[in-house]
C-alpha cells in the first residue's frame, strides 16, 4: 500500500486559482446539526440527498470541508474576513486517468450521528446519518486503493498499491493550482492563491503477507504545473506484497516507560533494521514474547530491534541480573548478531560457558561486561564479566573485526585483567576511585581475552570510542585529566594543556606496539573526544567538545571561530588526523553561542561526516531544518569530507530536553539517530511504533535523510528560465566557483572538473540526444552560504528527465569541496 502522507490540513483546489467570498454560514452549515463529537475530529458522512449529486461523501469537522465525488477530492479552504464572510479557494485533486464509478466503502462507524433538515419537505430531510472514521476508495486505478482517514486531528490520505497495481498509474491533477514544485527537502509544494500546500518528501517500504517489511527509495514525480505522482525504486511488486510510500522523515519513534529510560548506542543490520541499547527505568519497558529475557528485576539493560519502517518491534529483550546493569555500547553485524558492552553490579549477570571471567570480581562494585546476542534475540552466544575487585569498571565502546571484538572503557581497579602483551600493564592512578582507561580484544572463537592494556596517567582517564584500522590496529579516543598522560614523540601534540584534554591513540594489537598517542586541547575549561571514525586510508575523524577558543582548528575549515564566547561554554569540534598521528589534516568548530557537544560521528558512503549531539545554542546552524530551536535540543549534521562545508544540519527538538547520543549510516547514506527526550512533543512520524511520551525520560529513534541541499523553484519548461538554490558552504568558500551541471537520461554520470564523474543511480530512463553536460557557473555570495542560480534550460522534449548537481570547487586548484546530492526534474 502506498501511504502518501498528511496534506489535507492545509489548502486544496477546485476550479481556478481565483479567490472567492463565501458566506460563513455556508461553510458551517454542514456540521451545524451534528450531535456532539467524540474525541476524534473527522467524520465521513454519506450523501443521502442532502447535497448535490457531485458529492458522494463529505468530511465533517473543524478542518476545511472535504467532499469526495466522481472527479476526485475537493476541499474549500479559507480564512475569516468578518463574522459573515470567509475568503476561500476551492481545491480539487482529480484522479487523472481513473474511473468515475469507483467504489467507496465506509469503515469504522463512529457513535456520532448527523441530521440535515433542508427545505420544507420532510421527505427530503435526512436524520441520524452515521459518521465513519475512514473511507476506502477502490477501482479508481487497477490494483490501487485510496484510504481517507484522520491523523492527529488532521485529514490525511493513504494510497494502497497491491498485486496488479502500478504506482505509475497514480496521478493527481491539482485543478486550480498555480504551480507545483519540489523544495530542497524533497517536499511537494502546491501554490494556490491563498498560500501553499506542502507535502513532505516521501518515504516507502514493502509490506509482506505476514507483516514483514523492506525499505524502498521513493520520491515525488512532477508531471507538469498541475500534475504529480510518485516514483519508487522497485521493478515489480513481489507476490502478495504491498508498497507503502509516506512523505516526511523516514520515521521517528519513541520507546520507554514511566521511569528514566536511557539509550547509549544504536546499530543497523544489513537489511536496514535499527537496534538500540541502553537501560530501562522500570518493568514496563516493552519486551517481546520469546526474547532472551522478558523479566525486569533492577535497572536492566535492554536491546530492542525495530522493523525497517520503525512501526513495530522485531524483538526486545532485557539483559542483566538482580542488580543494576547498564549497556553503553552496541555493534550490529550484517546478519543481525549484536555485540553489547557495559557495566553490571549483578552477581548473577548471565554468562556463557566460554566466558573469560564467569563471576563478579568484588562486592558492591561494578564489572564491565561483553555479551553477544544471536540474530533472533533469543539467546546469548557469548557473555563474560571483565573487571577487578576494586572500584567501577565499564565498557564504553565496542566494535568488531572478524574474529575479534575490540573494546574500550575505564576502570578503577588496579587488578583489572591485562595481558602479557599489553602496552601498559600497570594501573597508573594515585588517587582513590580516580580511574584509568583500558582497551583490549576478545577472540570470538575461544572467548579468551587476547589483548588488554591500561592507558592513562596519574589522574582520571577514559576511553569513549574505539575503531579498527588495517585489520589488526585499534584506534582509541577519549579524555584525560593526567598531566603525565603518555604521548609519543612526533605526535601532533605531546603537551598536556590543563584541566581536560582529548586524546587519540593507535596500537598494533598483535605486537602491543604503540603507533602514536597524541593529545588534542587548548587553554580554557577543557576538551573531550567522544567519538571517532576510521577512514580506509588510516586517517581518523574525531568528534567531541571543547571550551578552548585556541583548540587546533585549521584555516579554510567550515568554522574557525569558537562560538561560546566564554571559557565556560563549549563548541563541538571535528578533527581529521592523518594516519601517523603527527598532523591535523583539517579541524573545525561547530556550534553557536551556547553549549554544543558532539556525541557520535560516522562516515557516509560518499566520505562525508555525519554527526549527532546536543546544543543550547539558539543560533546553531541549520540547513534543511526539521525542528526550530526550543531549548536543549538534539542535532544531526553533515560536514563534507574536506571539513570546509556544512551540507546539512537540523535540530530534533521538543519542549523538553533532547540529546542526540548515537547514530549509524547505512549503505545508502540514510541516517539512524538515537537519543533521549523529556518532551511530549518530540517529532515523531505517522505509523511509528510509539508516538506517546511516557514520563520522566523516553528513548527516541529517528531515521532521516541528510540531503539534498540543492533545490529548484518553479517547473522547468523547455527553454524557460529555471531558478536553482544551493544552500551550504562557509565563509571560507566565498569566491569559490559553484557549478550547476545538467545531465540527462541515458548518461552514466555528471562530469566533474579534473575528468572525474559524479555517478547517478536512478531508474533506467528513455534516452534523448543532447550535447551534455550543460553548465551554469557562478560564485558563492559574500556570506558563503547560499547561491541562487538562474539559467535557461536547453530546448528539450516535454517529459525529459534531467539531473542537476551543484559542485563547489576552487577555480584555481580544481579541488572539489562539496557535491550535494543530485536533484531530478522533468522538463514540461
């Protein structure tokens, strides 16, 4: 089935874009004799003679009146000019190419009844007509149904495409619309005389006969100034399956209890399913029958797997014992195997027969743990304690490179287990309950600890993220408060700056040899590295926060000025460190005038850096925003691979406190972010697993696209002037060349400067002859953050598909600094 989103709470057209004056009583008459409404606002009522023959059903409620007739869906939308008059437009969405004699089936009868006493003949009066929650329209196009319904008090429509149906048949003609166009977020905008109708960019997935799901890429299909449909990347529908297309965020859901729920990491498997892990506030956290553990005892860890649409749980399980357990890190393999790391106070935490350590090391102190859950979420493949007899121990990061699980964290135990090949086998701290960092590796074949080492100095140290390079090298990122933190000669920064410093270190696991160890910091109230991503070349992206205005950023990066304005306030930072750890390739701040902190970073398939965190800055930079700033807000941003351009950035905000804590990026560049919220109005999507905030603190999981940032205004016609807008860039790019490249059907890519090519992965298209490419070239404006490009399209046949890409590059060196996602349009 195709779910085409929420649209009817805005404007719709009928005939002509002219404005009309309608007496208020006419618009209000439809519901004037209704009985009191139930808590739901939408009621569909059949025409039994009370209206004209052009209406078969009408929707009654506080929204603009909608009627359903042989021609399609019509709505009157307006605004009040006085007590007696409304200014309105008629909007009709006609079913182009569809049958007029389609069937309408009312569903879910409501308790409300409607009476219409019109005229003087009682035989014409209609009494106690039922209202319905939904309508199903069938037979418009073969194999296609439209369902009208309410979502959150607003009228919405779904389109179902089943066996024998063709999404290409679904075409809406917007009679009276002034123009249709697609904005930079991929939303469809329908301009009318009284304002725009905006429909969010579509998402889509398949639903199987047993409820199983699979994602499918989709987008709007512009077919002229007044016509649109949908396009999905699907050759044919599998037998018994349906297709769903729904504009908006990919999906966004809450999950939680009435207690304090906390998520610390997120993962995705090879099929695109999302997993979250953390710890639950009380026994009401949702679990699923047959999962490994459905019994809550005391502060349990959880692992929850969502389906690809974010609408249901594949499984959800607790993991823990009779005392407090916390999961801080997960890694999900392509087959759905889940690696979990954290800390436990439970003497009965579940362990397996091959565990390296089968019991808690001491009384009243926590041990770290490492567990492996099978793809079905029903049993542990491996689970072990890891710790010493004194203080607290915790795994903070985990990753996998067959056959080893690499881990990092912190320990307060001088007898924490280290191996003979460990780089540092001596606990370094001199204070009570201060703590060293640790890192190591577990062989999944034997369950043995094959490498373990301390890292730190005389004060507090901790490892917060780990990665694998070259198959047998482990890279660490974290924080130190130790003036004697060990660095290597020739490292980028060998000197401790005071208070807190970030650090990055790299080791050979086979030999235990240190490759490099460097600090990252400056004067001020400290710096901390929270996340890293290892590039195939061995370079490392590091993200975190700093209160140091002199933190080492580089000229030409996106933001070279610390925005906090006070040594007490932090900016987020991103650093690209070379493979030797001896120099910074580039470094940039990210933030506004308040506190900003990066919690996680990932590489996308194009080499850009995607990150999440939280901000107190009302001026936090946004490109392609989803939410406006409210208070403490989560954010998701994308920085290009050169560190010079912010390509996408949005807040995820509610009236409570929102923190982005983890994210993953799939093979298609789709981002899954997770965090915590205390806001009942956190943005969620239709059909999500849980849209209701429980209490105190809930977990959120949000899937979204972080592009494109290239958009066009108007519907391009052959030889007409077209307006493109490129949003992004930085002040350092002022004067850089911006190139809008056009490429057409049948081409394999858009040529770039230097002879490279930007690949295109669209459906097979009808080829057409044209000397390609055609370019528009301009320069970034003085602010360096926007370009409005105007040029005449080539003289092309109507219906020709054209791809456009914006390239920001240095006209002297030819170096490309950013390439937003390609945009597709159809020549009219």
